[in-house]
């Protein structure tokens, strides 16, 4: 490997059954196919730690969960399900209860199932939504050369990112409603001003046709009437 003869190094590690070395090589090269084959080989050889890492890097979370159950690492399976596959938690809890009941029935009964006590699991519905969203991109492996495009991305967890996305959507909807209300208010205000201007123009000058002294009533308001005298027409 130090001389760059990676293919020869790979063959040597295969013959020597150096599974950890192969894991290092394939993960460094971003070789998804090699990692997949190594997962099967490691499982056959009983090297569950290597098999688990291979499956985890490939995003095969359900296979990871199944491997933990088959290895009788049920508490670890429950913790993994809570973190990555919340929809599987009830199933794993049932297995855990059954297994733990053999040793400590009281402890087995104390295990909480989110389907029964969802209030004990923070952000439970958010976690389920995140799981379904992430499943859409499962099995998609970006090339290793794209690493530089992802290295500076936020360190937020998926739950935090999803929660922030919901908050932004709610704020956007609220702002949209506010803008709509402001537009309506402005429209009503403009309409009132327009009607007021028309009324003012109509009432600005009202001539009293019955008046015999030639007076003109200004503003059309009798309470505040102002009289402007105009010259009388002299009889010829």
C-alpha cells in the first residue's frame, strides 16, 4: 500500500482475510461495491463489527438493525431504531420485552413503547417524518470527489434541521397572510380616500338656487356654513 499498489494490496488482504484492512481500503476509495461485498464476507466469517460498519456506511439501516437482533444485541438495536428508524421501535421493544422478561419481568414491563406512551419520546412525530423523508434518498451514494461540497454543511441533526424547516414554513405562511391583510387594508383605505375625494368634490361648492341674494354655500355643511357674497344682478 505504501507504494500505491492498491490492487495488489487488496488481493493480499483478501487471501489473508484481513477484513479490517479491506474496510479501510474500500472506505478510503469510496468503493460502495467493495464495501457491500465485504459486508457479506464479514457476516459469513462472524465478524459482525466489520459487517455492521459496512452496512451502516452503505445506509442499509434495516440490515444493521437485523444484524444487531441476530447478534442478540437487542438493547443496542432499540437505541439504533430510536435514532435512525423510529418506525421500528415498537417492533424492537416487543422483542426486548420478551427477551428481558426471562431475566427480570419487572424491568421488561417498564420498557416504554412509543405507540402507547408517545409523550415520553421527544419529537416523536418529527422523527417519523424525518425517517420517511430520508428514505427517499436511501441507496444513493455521491462520489467521493463531492466531499468538498459537503464538508462545510451544517452540523445540525436531521431532527433539528426538519424542525427549523417547519418553523420557516410557518413563518412564511404567517408573512403571506400578513401581506395579504396589509394589501386588503391598503385597498380599503385607498377606496375610502377615493370615495372621500369624490364626496368632497361634490360637496365643495353647492349653489343655493333658491337664494335671492346670490350667496354661495361653501362645504355644504349648514353647521359650519360659510357665506361668500356675490354681486347682485341689477335690474336693467
